């Protein structure tokens, strides 16, 4: 005779093990976001190398989570909400892994521009963007643990703030590149860093959308606000005194 109570206890233990793996992976990813911004601001190549190396642990955790999910599906055959709880974990882990990759890539960019002169206040803006995404991820993980639908929905909307910061920095760096060709190389690296952080925010949004699906059984039907208008950005340069003098001589 099958002991249903034993089966439920075993399944609960499986879920707890998977949850702990997700939280470990999420905690490492959250730390990587902040560290990758710090190494850019402080131009610390040693810390950048550590960020790059730690990404392997995040990758390993994703594989471990995937294997655990497959095992649970085969042994427990969950249904309904239990099935959603198990399957969405794989998608959450996939989003976390991609965030980790972006953090690793930003650390590599930091090494590439370690000896380049600063470009405006770009590094400070990037740090603010990274902090915003860190906060989003922290709350996303809280919403996962607490099954907090309201918090998950709030995180989903906050991604627009990151997009707006990206838009402003995009225009600033483009202006620097046009005004002084010496800024082109470091500005291009910084633009890639900014885009990586913006994409991190998108993946955090992916995490909370899976949390919402777990709780409600459906993904959000409305399109979340997207503030990235960089494909349509235009830069208007102000005329300088030198430009006016050159024009008068023509």
C-alpha cells in the first residue's frame, strides 16, 4: 500500500532542496551584479578576474537544478500547481544564469578599459543601474520564496526605471563620441556594459513573470512598460563659440 503522507513529505523535501539551490544561485548572481559594477568604477582587475571565475559556480548550479527537476518529474509526477512549481524553477534558473553571464561580460569589459580615461560620469550611472537591478533581483527572490504576487508585479514594473537610465546614458555617451573621437573606444565598451545591465533587468522581469505564473497559473497578459528607446535616439549637439567663429570665416 502506498503511503501518501510519505510521498507528500518526500515531494516537499524535493521542493525545499530545489528552492535552496535557486536561492544560492540567486544570491551569487545578485552579488555578481554589484561586483561587476564596482570593478568598473574602481578599475580593479583582480576583482574583475574573481567575478569572471565565479560565473562557473552559477553555471554549475543551473545544471544541478535542471538535473534535480528532471529527477523530481520522473519520480513524483507532480500535477497542477505542484507541476508549475517544479517546471518554472528551470526557467528561473535560466534567467539567473543569463544575468550571471552579463555580469561576467561586464567584468571583462572593465579589464579592457581599465587604463582608459573616464568618460563623463558614465561609471557612476552604470553603478546606479546595477544597484537598481540588484534591488529588483533581491525582491524577485523574496517574491519567489514568499509567493508574493504583489511584490512580483511591482518588480516587473520597475524595469522601466532601468530602461530610462539606459536611455540617458546612451545619449550621453553618443554625445561624447561625436564631440571627441578619443572617447569612441571606451564609450563603446561602456555602451555594451550599459546594454548588458539593461538586459539583466529584462531577465529579472522574466524571473518574476515565472513567479506570477506559479501562483496564478498564467503569465501576465499585459505588455510591461518598456522604456528603451535607444534605437530611435537622436543627439543634438549644441553649437560652440568655435563653431560660430568657423562659420563666420566662411
